């Protein structure tokens, strides 16, 4: 079966023509910058070109969807499956939440593309949790149906931020002054890294308008991350220390929510780029900071997904259900 898979985020769209048999085989792929297009149809027009017509399509989208329509959360695009089906003459088109696609795709990821942060004591049929920071924060809980894990759509990235100490209390007040409600996505995302850096500058008594700050870089979140990895700017280091700790706290909260002894999988665009930082103590210290359940969290397997195609593979598998 030949299917078209798409992973549509806030910044990029990734498309792939895939063959499904006993697995997912990507025949052709491309990546596009969303700022260069008025909508998904523009990218599809370019991508499909002279390729053979797919029998079905599934697009993993960063936002809540009923399977037919979506208004993306961090991009001013509305996508209509029926309109795409008619325009490109694809027999079946389906939309799914982007982290529901990650849940479908995780079993298609080879072991060498998983970086283990904590081995834990996995229970094969227990629930799993997927989460990942990128332009926003995606979340999905996967439950066993007797044959395989079934991912559930979620907007768990918008749960409220729960501070764990006095520094985080001040961070909550800082975010609340700007956003009124502080969700974890306001921290665990590319824009969240910038917000955390601004907070750390204020904590250090520095002026964010100072041209020496990394906020003036064309891609400030990437610049802050690189500076932290290189250990060359103190507030960037502090920013990513706080980012990793809150990432661990949030992953641990979601593990408790789902009793995720089947594993917690950290996906998204940011985690592979900051893997050395996630391997430091801060992430797992945050993950284990669960009071009476601290010891229980040590049983949960935790891995970073290094396969950037996990969402595409999951969308391709979900296309079979379209």
C-alpha cells in the first residue's frame, strides 16, 4: 500500500511517500519551511509533482482535530481533509494529532535510535507516555488493547505549570504576568527557552535589551541552546538547567498520570539536540521529585527518541486506518 504521510509542526512540514507492507518504507521525503507557504496545499503541490498517486494520506498536525479539520495551535493554518482529498484526488485522507502519530510510530523505531536515560523495569503491556518539545509541547498516552498500544489524542502540553521550589515560584509569577495562565508549553518549547532566558536575565539583574544577550540572535532559542552546550554563557547554562529540570518534572507527572511502566518516550525536535544536557542530573532529578512516589518513578523506563521520522512513520501507519 502506497501512502502519503505528513508531519506538520509550527515551523516545518515534513512529507514522505511511503510503502506499507510488514513495516514502513520511505520512498521519497522532503522538508519545507511553513513561513514560505500560505497553507499545506502549497507544500503538497510541490511535493507530489510527478510522484505516483498515493492510495491514502494521513497528516500529523500540531493541534486538536476531529480527523477532518484542524486549526493549528502555533501556525495560522486551517487544514481540511475533504478539501485536500478532492484537490489532490487522494481516495482517503485523515488528520491525526502529531503526538498520536508518535505513539503509532514508536514501535517502528529501531533500538539504536533510542537513547536510554533510565532503564527502569519495563512492563510490556503497561501504558506508555509520549511527550516532546518543539515549537510547542506534544503529549500522548498509549494504552494496550490486547494486541498493541493504541495512542490517545491529547492536548496535555497545555496543562498548568506546577512549580517545585522558590526559583520556580518566581518563574511562575514571571510567566503569569505575561500570559495570565502559565502552561508547561510556555516553558517546554522553543519560545519557552527564550522566555526562560529572559527570566534568568532578570534574575541576574541584566537588561534583556543589552545587545550582548542572545535574544538578539536571528534564532534565539537555538543560540541559547548552543551557548549552554558550549558552557560559554552563564545565563544560557542556567536557562537550560531549568529547562531540563522542568522537562523531567513534567515527564514524571505524566508518568504518574498514566502509570506509564511501559515507558516514557521523549520525542520532538529539541530533545535530540540537547541530549548531553538531558543526560545530566537535572532531568532525572526532576523526574524523581515525586514525594511518596519517588521510588516508583525509578521503575519507569525513560528514553529520548532520536529518529526524526517517528512522526512520519506513525502517520503512515495511521493512514491505513483512514
